[in-house]
């Protein structure tokens, strides 16, 4: 039978040090009992024994003076260089959308005359390789020139060659009706495409006249200086 010592207070016989038990002993506080040390100053050992952190409910994060918390502990999902931690504590892909990834241009400053009534190349050609299949391509085309003829239409179009398969995708840009005599005009066009490919796309611009006449590219009226035409391709990330 265990011995029972009933006292109201234990004080050291001399000095201020009080030891309970010896090395190897287990000091047990029975279930239902309360050990009040709120006003005491405890000196922990150099190395704390292994213990559960379940009851460490009031541990302030500012007291973590060293070490790092593994990223996997901060949320669910896969932590990597391509994911970010959201407010719902989940790792997801970095948000994108609307970002411009690349811009390709072909500036056309050459002076050129055409009398062709069938489509002929203007000389503007630009190639772009999308970085993702869900990217969009913004096509901008701008041409200026002067025509001479009666009731003639200027027609322009661009064609797309996908990775050397041939210019088999044709898009009509616009047509302008000119009256009698000389007229100056600017053809400006833009369109957003979803090519759904990561293969190289090559765009070129063609023009024609609907009846016997002439058109001068990059020559605006009597101004001898050349104007600027060309094609601009912009990849927009999804």
C-alpha cells in the first residue's frame, strides 16, 4: 500500500531549492486534479521531452524564433513554383488571363503599286508561336494608300499558314469603294482569334482591285513621304 503524506505546504529545509523525487521517478497528477503554476517561474531543461502539441492552443507565432514551416503544412494541394496559396488554404495554379505574352510585328514602309484584280501579296508577313493552346491571338492590320480609278473597290484579306501546312485559312478584312479620280484611304482591321495550337502561325496580307485601276501603297496623296503599314500579332494568355 502506497504511503500518503498529507501536508498543506512544502518548504525547503534550507535555502530556496525544493526537490520532489529523484532521477527516474514519475510524478503523477491524478485525473481531475489541478496543478496551478500560473504564478511560478519554470526553468525548462535544455532539451524538451517529446510531447504532443494538441494542448498548445495559445502558442503565439511570434515565439517561433527559428526554423521554417513546411509549405505542405500551410494548405492542401501541391505546393510548387507554378502554384500559389489562396485564402481558402489551397494551392492552385497562379492566376493568369489577359496577360500579354509576346508581340510580333512586320512593319511595311515600301512604296508599291498594284493594278491586279486578283489577290496579290502586299509584302507584310509575320509569324508567331503560341505558348499554350488556350491562348488568343490579337491580329492588327493597318494599311494606307492612294487609288486612281472610277468606282473601284479595294479588297484586302489575310491568310494563315499553320506550321507550314499552307495558307489555307483565309479571312476577308474589308473593302473600300472609291469614287472617281484619286482618293486616299486607310484600311484598319483587328480581330481576336483562338487558334487552339502551339504550332507556328504565319500571317500574310493580300490585296486586289475589283476593276481596272491603280493603287499605291504607303503613298498618301501628294505627300512624297512614305506612310507606315503593317501587321501586328499579340499573344494574350488565357
